[in-house]
C-alpha cells in the first residue's frame, strides 16, 4: 500500500464502532450483504440504447448471488433480438458482478443489467419479502399463455388518427368504429394460442378462427377497418 507523505505523518486514531452494512430484505430475510453469495431475489430492470431507438426489459432470478434464470425481452430494434438470444446464453450461471461487467452485446441490455443490479443490491427485488423467493422458471409467468411478451403497439397521426396494432390480447385484425369514426372496440388474434393449436395439428385457418376474439362494443360498430391497410 502506498501512502502520501501527509498520511505518513499523521498519528493513528482509533476507528470506533463499526456497524457493518445495513441489512437488506432478501427472500424473506434481513441480510447484511458482503459477498455476491449473500444476495438472492427475482426482479426486473429496463434499459435503453444510446440513440434510444430500442429498449430491453430484463428479468433475473438470482439465488445465492448466481443468476439461475434470465428472461430477455427487447423491442424497437431488429438487431436487439439477436443480442437477446446471446444474452440468454451469457447470463445464467454468472454472479451479479460478473454479469454487470460482461458485454451483453446490446447497449439496452447492458443498461437494463445495470438498473437491475441497483435494485437487487439495495434490496428492492420483487421477492424481497417472499420467504424462499420464487422457483426457477417463475420469469416465464410474465409472458402469460402462449409464452409471448406483453406488447402494445399503437400508431397515430394528426391527419388520420390512431391505429391499434397489437394489444396484450394479441394481434389486432380489425378496429370497430362508430358513426363518428371513433374507436369503440377491436378484434384480435391471440397468436400464442393459434400457434399452439397449429403445432398440435389443427388446420391453420381454424386455429386462427378459434384464437380470435373481440373487445369493447365491437359488434355495435358502424364500420370496421383493417388498421394496417386502411
């Protein structure tokens, strides 16, 4: 250890009481974190790239300092999807510090990892007060049936108004408009359900029909439009 001349000439003074780190909640326990292995929890973080063209939602399930499960969801940039594929291979098995200092390919995923690390390190995880935390695989619950990300895609202009393209229910096929051309409902296809049915051998057209539903006063519309074509 190298000390400056000023410090070398100082006389020693006793430090006094040292309380150590403040305890943080971790899966139902209060833990004084000193090592990676002291941290457990499942939580989420959101990140964005430098041009803010795309974003990432990252979910990690950490057990004893090691990432045992990772869910990587990206939107807004085609390259991000490939980065997410690589990150899903990179993250599991790494400690929190390793993951924080690993290139996760996409800037948005790196930022999400940083934000998520801050939450976990300060005990702000989703499972902070849940005894034993959540089992590995709990991250998939964020996706719901069909294992597809919850995506909302909407577009609007001053000249032509709004277009609903995708909701949590699924891919929007038709918008229902009243006599004043106001949106009063929509028709959707739950893509996850349709694909599951097709994989099990059902005719594709029938599968799509069975996975089609509507919301709002869809049946009362004065007219219907395809939001992608009209």
